[in-house]
C-alpha cells in the first residue's frame, strides 16, 4: 500500500510515522507513506496556498490551484483508489472504514486548514471525506495520522501476531475483553481465577462473555447496529 499525505504543515506528520509499528511497517516495505508539502505547488513566490473567501467573512480558504497541481503531479505517477479529504463534516471514521481502506492499493489524503478548501476541490476531485469525530481540530494532519494508523496496522504482516488485529475491539462488533498481566495479586487486587486455570476453552468463553457485557455497558449501539 502507498499513502500520499498532502499538507501545508508537513512537520506535524514527522513523528507519527517514525516510531513503533508504523515505522516498522515502512521499513518492512509493507506500506510507503509519503508526505507532500502543499506549498511547493504554490503558484506565487511567497508560496501562499490560501486566500480570502469570496463573499467576505473571517478566515482563509485553501486555494484550488496548488491542490490540483499536486493531485495532477501525483496522478501522473500512479492511479489512486481514493482521494480523501479530512474534514470535521466528513463521514464518521470507523473500524469498518479502516478495514475497507486497508484493502486498497494507493490512497491520497488531503489535510484541510483554515476555513477549509475551495468547494470546487471537494465537488470535483475528492472521492471520500472523513471525519474522526464531531469536534474541530486545528487541521487535518492529526486526523490523517489517526486514519493512516488504523489502516496500516491491518495490513498483512504489520502486526507480529497475525491474529492480534482480528481480536481488536470493534472487529466483530464487540469491544475487547479485559486483560491482566503479572503479578497475579497486587495489594490484594486479584486477577480473575479463570485466567490462571489453564483451561483454554473456558477462558475463551469467559473472554467472549466479558466482551458482550462490556459492549453493552460501554458501546450499546454496537450491538444494535449489527
Ligand atoms: N479537520 C479538523 N477537524 C477534523 C476532524 N474532526 N476530523 C477530520 N479532519 C478534521
């Protein structure tokens, strides 16, 4: 998979991709993440990528020209399965969407800023708009990192234990069961006996029951969506 992220603040995306699982996924050649500085596609000598909104009002709008110049340059190299725009009014991101995106080959992600991007970009070039939640971030960069992380960890070979992405919360419409590690007792706080019993089948049943109970308590809507 290849993910091209287009931003006017490229440094914001340095650290999420240079540590831990996402770093290793790139080193193993399972994903290529390329960050593009939108300002290098600007038409003017001040490298501006935003301008005042037609009709007035506070806040700047990201201009169509640098964005489309960047899209065109990238599309000359390869075709893209989705051209994604990160925006608080996009479709709500979910595990299902992460699963779907993980099956694609090439993704482009545009990060919005200021008052947003010229609507003509959304109408004519963007194929998918994603929000990570009903709150407004300063820009789309952190949201793009969230989406990329959720997608990349699903790619075959990225997680060392092949099954661990499958047992994540939400994968089967349930949140994950509680987990414990050593010591078996800490200041009188005990690990449930069943987990120490060595009885694999019973442990599996217990974990499933706990998942169902937790889902009902913490995410009751997940059961109803199924
Ligand atoms: N840009 C600003 N806020 C955002 C959000 N909640 N989701 C995606 N992109 C955003």
